[in-house]
């Protein structure tokens, strides 16, 4: 059964769940949401040849911070290296160095240049294999309502079909958990503030560097979410 929007399932079975922890604020919030609910969580990060390593660094820092706070319920993180594959995913500003990062709001047509071909199917498939090999039969990822406009692999139709595939892809069914599909950045942040997510450790910007650009669609949506909650974003901006 797929958890409904805004529903974090209570631990079942052996109490273990894997998560695709990108280092962004959405997956970070879901990571801490699951830990707060009592799950033992396996963080999985994927190097898919993305434009910069800042989000991978953020994922590592989040795992380390969580381990200090939640102890052994943070399982040993796994990093998957798909960088060679990423070099073949052409046409996206996130994996193709010839495509500049577009600036503007997510509603703008040029934001489609940030779509990585088939990314979430690739990442979820790999994470499923890792989770299953560790007898972890739940897998979470932080797709949310704000992604629906331009990212086909964050829409409910995709989530439903992937969830159905994961139930029959191995001897033991894998339950896909995507509870943020019906809420936006503002709602995600509201959850995160209540459970003490260290947003200063997260990285959302599509560009690398010491400071976030503040101009790409990802930065703008993040800033709007913080502003809607009346909170200053702790991440420095250029």
C-alpha cells in the first residue's frame, strides 16, 4: 500500500527503510521525518554525473549529523557511482556540460532543460537493488507537488507505476514511500521546522560554488518556501 500524501508510515517488518538522499531539502526532510517516526534508515546517494558535487557533499553531511542525533538507526550510507552513465544523458543542464543552467522560475519553459532523462527510474531501480540486498523492503523518495509541472518522474502516475513494479521486481516486495506528492515546498518546510531538520547542511541550487546562485528555478522555489514560512534561509546566496 502506498502511503497517502503527508502520511509517514509507522515502522513495519524489521523496521528498516531506504531513502534516496540527494542532499536537497526535500529528501533531507523526508530522511528526518522517517527517523523521527522510528524507522532505521538506509541513506543512498547516487553520483549520476551531476553538474557539481555539492549535493553529494550535503548528503554525506546530513547522514553524519543524523547519526550523531539518532545513533544506530542511521544505517551505513551507500554511494552508487553512475557517473559514466551520466555522461551519456545528454541535453540536460544537470549532466551535459554544454547546456547552461537556465535561470528563472519553475513555471518557465526553459526549466525543462533541467530534466535529466529518466533519472528517477534509474535511481529508484538502483536503490531498490541496494535495499533488497540489505533486507530493507521499504524505499522512500521525496517527490513533491512543486515538481509536477516539469518533471514527469515526480508525478503521481509515475509514482503509482513504479510502486506497482517494485512490488513484483524481486522475491520480497519493495514498498515505495513517496508521502510528499501532495504538498509543496512550504508544506515540506513546515514539517521540517517541527522536527529540526538542519537546512543549513542542505544544497538545492543547480549550480555549484560556495554560495547558491539564487536565480535558478530550484533556488527560487526554495526561497519562496522559506519566505512563505516567515523564515530566513540559512544557506548563503551570491
